[in-house]
C-alpha cells in the first residue's frame, strides 16, 4: 500500500488535486491511501503521532502565514526522509526548495500530465527502496529491485534474488506479500510470486524470467497477470 498525503489550504485546489491523484493511482492499478490536511499544524500533529505513516507528501509552499519549505526543512533536520513533492503557484520558489531534496515540483497552473509524471517518479523510487521482514527469530532486509520471484515449497519460503542468491525466511507468503511494494509483484500461482520487472516473456502456463528460469502460472492468473504486466510497462 502506498500512503500519500496532500497539504494545501485552498479547498478548491485541494479537491482538484485529490481527484487527479486518485485517477492516476486507479489508472496504474496502484493500491493507495490518501490523507488530506488543510494546514501545516494539522499535518505536524498527525506526523508527531504517526512519524512513519506516510510514503509521499504533496506540500504547498505558501499557506497563509505558514511556510511549507520551513516545515519540510524541519522534517529533514528531524531525520524524516519522506518523499516530498512541492506545490507552488509560482516558479520563483523552485530554487528555494533544493535543500530539502524534493522528488519534484507541481505548479498549480500545470495540467495533469506534469502531475502524473512527478507522482509516478516518486512511486518508482518508493518501489526500489529496501524493506524489512521481521519474524520472531530474525529481521531480514530485502531490496525489491533485486527480487526475481518468491517460492513456497513444503512450507519453506525462499526469496530468489539476482546473481543466483536466495534468502530463506521463516514467515508465510501472505506476510511477505503484504510487505512487497504494490504494483511491482504479482502472485501468479498459489506457491509463487513474481517480480514484473523480472519477466522476459509470458506464456499460457508459465513465465520465462530474465535469468532463463521458468515458473508456473495458474490458469485463472494468466489474464490478470497479463494486465498487471501491461500496466507496469506503461508506468515506466
């Protein structure tokens, strides 16, 4: 799940950009949640209670007496590395945001293609981040971009990685799937989850991976996998 928030004090624009964001994620089949904040005060209170709850923040630079750049700077000094897209009504502020390393900028006068480009860039960055799998006995760090596929065999879960590496985990497939970046992986069989980026070709009953391995595809999963693969390719 991709957790997104928008902070802007203009109700009309807030409604407008919320609608556009929803259309983008639905178009690319990206599961998401969306939080709405009408002031930095509201946003700050939320993050104080939920410091790691958000993956992406679309933040207006000027909101009455509140300054989005100052708030973003505070987040960085506190060690919060949330991806930020700055919203501005004027290109005069673009250079001012350099120090907080935003994913990009959105001008309020720009049309949806610009917003879509920046949001999808942030999402691809999110997909490539490392994530943790915690079990009662261990914690394993995995990088999504290195995973080819996940296999369950005799209740043993193996994550197959690039360069013929593998990680064996003491957790269920459902637990692992819940941690994988959405939109990048697909459960093609009850015992297999495949990385869409690792697929070289799709056949009726199997996929061929870029390392020449093949894994099975259930009959009921063929068409959904085909659609997921097309959506993923379009989003690149």
